[in-house]
C-alpha cells in the first residue's frame, strides 16, 4: 500500500507497523495509527483478520463516507464486482490482481436474487452471507457489500467513484467503458478470467459425475415399491 506506512507513528522511512500501540496480542495493533480513526475509518479494515462485521457494509452511503475519508489520506480506491460462487483459485488470483491497481479494494458481491435472475434457480450454490464471508477472507480485500436487483444501474460505482474499476472483458461494452471513464471512475481495467475451470463448468462436471436417475427409472422404482407394499398388505 503506497501510503500505508505514512499512516503509522514511526519516523520517516519506517516500515508498516512502526509506532503502533501494543494493545493487541503479540504487541501488534489491528491497524493504522489514530489518524485513520479520526476520519471515521475502522482500524479493522487494515488488519490481517477478516473482521467481517467491520468489512461488510451494506449501506452505500456509509461506503461513500469511508471512501471519502480514505481519499483524504491519499488512498487510491479500487472497485470490482462479481458473484464469487464457490470460491476457487481463479477468484483469489483475480482479487489479488485487482488489489494491485490501488491501495484499498472494495468488492461488490451479487446478491442471491440477482444471481438467480441471471443464471437460474439452481444458482448460487453458496448463499450470499457465506459468499460475503469467504470474500473477506481473501488477501487484500478491504470492504465488501451486496449488489441488489433493486439498485439502479451502476449504483455502487456511482457511490464509490473508484480511481480504478476492475472488470472482466464481458462485463462492459466499449461504449459503457467510455461512459464510465468519462463520468464515474478514473479508468477501467479489464482482466482476463484467471480460472482454468469456471464455477459453471465445475458444477457441470459434478453433475455429470453424479447423474440423477432418469425420470422413467424413478417412476418405475416408485411403481415397484407401491406394488410390493400392496402385496404385503394382502398377505
């Protein structure tokens, strides 16, 4: 983090962690110096632990307040979004790559309702609260929130107005990227998908490896069971 070391109480050239209080286990503070707290930003957002209760912020207005405070300190804000259903290596690599474009990474997670509307009733496999928790465990994630179907188009982008918006190539059209860069963010960075196998492909493999019996077989089995039960009753 480019300005992270400047937020600690050490002298010039000090490493992150210098000048911290020893109030936590092992003599380590959970985050930057008190300057961050005076701006209404929790130290927990900078700790190694996931600190889900502090990192998950559903209210976009609160997110905007946090972002404004971080910008006051010179932080470069990065925003990305996705479903993150069944977290795998590709997701971790993508989030790590996104984080490299700035100092503080915000992740917008599609709600269960939003995913069902796009991918069908069988998705997501993992419910939204568990997905949110898993994303906060990923290295470099500063804050997570939900993207709901009721939200207007680009509502989170407009609230955050990121310095860098990170997306995959199918997320926005060239015209949308031009509009976003002209009005709502510093620039858009398009990343390739980093998973060798997508979540959807992996689910198909699981289903193929454990196929459900044909409906005819299920019906036949049910009929045999009913006949056997009737025979037992007669005897």
